C-alpha cells in the first residue's frame, strides 16, 4: 500500500499519466523502451508500484555477496553467473521453470546510449521459458507511460519484431537523440542468409556477436 501511494505521488508531482492494465498472467518477461536516461528507472519503478507488479531484475552475482546483497534481493534482484555454462538465458529459463510466479524485467536496449541493435536476451528467455513478452513504455513527449500489449513470440524473429516496432513507433525518450534502432542482430543474419550469403564473412561476424 505504501509503495503504491508513493508511486502515485511521484507521478502526480511529475505531471504524468498512466495507460493500460496490469497483466493477468503470473509469468512473463517485461521490457521497457525507449531507455535513454537515468530518469527512466524512477518512472518505471513508480509505475510498477502503482500497478503492484513484483518486478524482478538480473544482476551480476557478486552484487549480492556484499553487505547490500539482502537489500538488492528485497528490491527484486536475481543473481546471475555470466560465465556459467548455458549463459544468462538458460539461468533465467530455469527460474521460470521453477517459480509459479515471475515477472522478469529485461533491458532490451542494454544501455542509455544510442545503439544499432537491441539485446536479444529478452527474446530468447521468453521463447525458452514459453512465456509472453509484455511491452511497457515511457513517452516523455506526452508524459504518458504504462503497460502495452502482451505478445506471444512465434519464433519468426522478423515478424515478432515488426509487432514490437509498430507499438513503440513515435514514443519519445527523455533524450530523443539516444533512441536507437528497434532491431535484433539476428534479423540481419537472417537477411544475409536469405540473400544467398554472398558475404559469408559478414554473416560469421554478425552471428558471432549474437
């Protein structure tokens, strides 16, 4: 109750409005875009408080070994071991398999700076765990944010990303110049393969960075 009141007060003072309803699903991956500033976090937390969504987030395992480890866990942190076999995706898929209720926030852009590609972790986690992806957003131009549609990924990366691109089109970040392409590197790999892989070195380079 306190968190919800705090979130409402923050958004009211900032002059923001919320749209959308809390998802009914108990298990899903949630992404938020565009991510261009440190201001994104307090706004997203405020909205999570209002929606009463128990968002979980990933952090390097060493972050949870210090004196603040218990606090980070209390705030929804989930330790990950990056060098473990299978990587982060497999670890998160295991969490989904073992927990009846889990809402995982994944930073699709991975950074506040302009990027040419989104990180594809959210896609592979959702597909591996067979859970939907919830599209949440912040539009600083209109001072509106909230929850958008739930998407059940099909495995057709380009078709799935077309839906995501259509939803986020026109939504303005705090620093508009930092808004990058809504595109996964895998899409370019698919395109080169469809074109006959005339430049195999390019395909290998792209695939090596997935």
